[in-house]
């Protein structure tokens, strides 16, 4: 040992930490790039998750459009309350879906009711509203479409394993089922009052 080495405790510290820092640098370099590209390498979601979340944006936009017509089209008080609930809940879910897609580097579709194609149809559709028994029945069918989307997602192996996606799908299923039950009661009332 040289004179500096034997008397300087800092020398021993430097001699021990430099190799350690070098090893850490090698480990970090082998881990891959940091940031979004590195984060995407460890995806905990599937293409089915992306398809479901993106599809729900257009699906909810259609329901919001229909529900938004209630005040200007003479809807009764109970239908207006239901429509207000639909608008609030589904706007919140659109915000979640758009944020999730953006955070995961996926394409974020606009919340445009004209862009969503319902199950069993080969083109986007204009939604009629829900003021008559026929329109209410169609809105029930529309909500059943969302439940079908949830079932299709859950049928894909590995899908809905991401916690937020599973909760989102569960919330959609519960909310849509609850609204279907409410609309079925309202539809029955509409049919009775029109007789």
C-alpha cells in the first residue's frame, strides 16, 4: 500500500464504491430504456382490453347523446332523472377510458356517437332517444350491448387482468344491468299509460 492508501480512509471508500457504481450502471443499461418504451415492454393488458376500453368510449357516447335529448324532447320526470344519471356516469367512464388508453400509449378514439358499431350491425347507427316505448326498448338493447362487450372481454384468456380494466368492466356490467332494470320498469309504465 502507498502512503496515501494507508492513511486516507476516503481512499478505501472510493476504492469500494467505484466498482459498485460500475456494476449498478451495467445492470441499469441491461434493463433497457427507461420511459414509455421501456414501460410498454412489461404490458399487463391484452389487445382485448384495449378493444373493450376503446369501444366503450363510442358506446357510452351514444348513450349520452340519447340521454341528452330527454329535456328537449318532453321526457317525463323519471326518464329525465335516469338520463341525468346516465350522462354523469358514462361521461366519467369515458374520461377513465381515454386516460387509461393515453397512459398506456394506445390510440384514444374521440367520444363520437357516430363511430361506434353495435353488435350485429355492419354500420354506425344514429340512436333514436328513449321517449317512446319503442325508443326505451332500443335503449335497453343498447345497454345489453355493453354487457355483451363485458362478457366478450372476460371470455378472452388473459384479458381484464389489469386491476383498473377489471374494475371498469365490472362497473360497466353493474351499471348497465341496474339501468336496464330501471328502464324495464319505466318501459312497463310507459306501455301501461299508453293503453
